[in-house]
C-alpha cells in the first residue's frame, strides 16, 4: 500500500521537481512531463524554470521560435501546449482519436455543418501552404478559397475552437509571432521532420508516459487529463497489459507502471520546496485527487473559476499555499499565502526559491510579502 505522502514525493521526483534536470535537458523535461501548458507563455517558461537548473531567460522562446525544437499547438483537452517538435507526430497520432467535433452537437453548437467543416479544414491547409498567416489573414484566405465568407466569421470567434479540428488533423500549428499577433503555419512545412505515428501506437505511448509522470492514477484521472470518457481511459490503461499494475493508495485502487511499483513503495518525502507557476503540469494532473494533496479545504484557492490554476507553493508533493510575484523596476516582490503555518525549513527553502526566481527575472533585489 502507498500513502499520499509517498505519492506526492514520487510524482514530484518524476516531474523533475525533487532534483532539477541539467540545463541541456530542457527538451527531455518537456517530453517527460507531457508538454508545457501554454495558456500563458510566461507560465510555460516558469514550468520549465521550476524543473531545469540554470535555465536561461528566453531559452524556451528560442527553442520555440528560432530552433523550432518546441512547437506550440492545441493538444489534450483542447488546451495550448508547448510540445517537443521531434515528437509532434506522436501527439498528432494520439489527438487524431478525438471525435467530438464530428458529432451533431458540436456542429449545432458552432453552427458549422460537417460538410462545411471538411471544406474549412481543407482550405486552412491550402491557405497556409508556404506562408504564415495571422488569424484574420487565415480567415480571409479561407473565405476566398471556399467562396464562403461565413466560414471566415467562424474562424474568428470561439477562442480557437473552430481551428482545433484542423490542428488535430495535422493541418495547423502556431508559427512565429508577428508583433502582437500569433500566426499559424503548416506543421509539415514548419518542422524539419514530421511523421505522424499510427493512432494505436501513439495512444499507448502517451498513456505510458502519463502514468510514468503522474501515476499512481485512476482511470478518471487519465480521462480528465486527455478528455476522453472514463470507459475509454480504462481501456487505454488495460491495453498496456502487464506493463501496468494496480496499487492501493490509502484505500483507493490506482494504476502505476509495473516497473515503478517497487521504487514508489520505497519513496519518501525529501524535504523539498518548489514554487510552481500558474497552470503547472503537476497541478493540472492532480485535479481529481487534489484534496489528498492539500492540508485542508483549500481547493478553491488553487483550482479557481474559468479553469484558472493558481501558482502553488509545493512542499514534498503537497500544495501548501499559493503565491504571486510582481516586478517593479529592479525589485521582485513575491507574496506568499500559505494555507497553514509552515515550519522554518519550508520558509528557508522558499526564500531560496524566491532568490532564484529574482535572478531568473534579472531583478537586483527581492522581497517576500505575506
């Protein structure tokens, strides 16, 4: 049997939070944690900062725009992620299993027939051939190609929801930023190599990776993370066969990679404190089990309305508070809001994290407020 203390410590280690990865391992870290959540670009950068030692400011942006070793795309749950470019075909293979946009309810909700959706996706691929376009430019080109101005209006609204089907089919990803505007490009032209992995193989690999970094987990945990039904999540885990094992976590049956069971049962808290940014992958994956990783009824302070996830003060895998930071001139101020009184060693390590954060932001001085 595993305790939640062990689960928190194990997941923290797998997220490269107990011991940070070397600076040269940025891309490996992105792979291991299944991408960087990128609803906020600054949070994606800090997700990497929390896990990579001596990460240089701008390293994530350089990998994304200049080196193209990272790619920005809508991924699981339809949320923005930065993914390792060399593995983008793997993710597209898994995302090709999404079928929600092929259902009548989706068509009715967005006012797009299935025929028009197919025309739109084909036109998106044609419009992006050899060029990067802003959303407005893409919409205009789609309207010109299809001779259906109404389709342009569909592309301009709904938080990108009507663009996501083209993403899942490998026709669109994010390109270079142009001023304040994002652009879109064709993945097969933007990336050096793109080979889409067959769906079954891709799903098995992604499921395996999810359990490696976020296990032990229930089928409902996985279902929420990838946005599939609990039944489908259960089938995906079961399909791994002897690679997975059922473990007991304080009375709850959960799944873990069989190769990790012995190490997880020997895992113990390492007395490590980390500052996790908003939308951190550790917090995302803990959504269903958060009450077991909080010191009391504080879920609402972390998991806020409209899907906002607060920056978290993490201690040995437990979310013991929230925080925020503000830069004014050369001074960085971090405001801490611990949920309960924390011991001195937590305060000391938190101060070290703040000093590290100030250095990352180029601040000359820093302070902690409560």
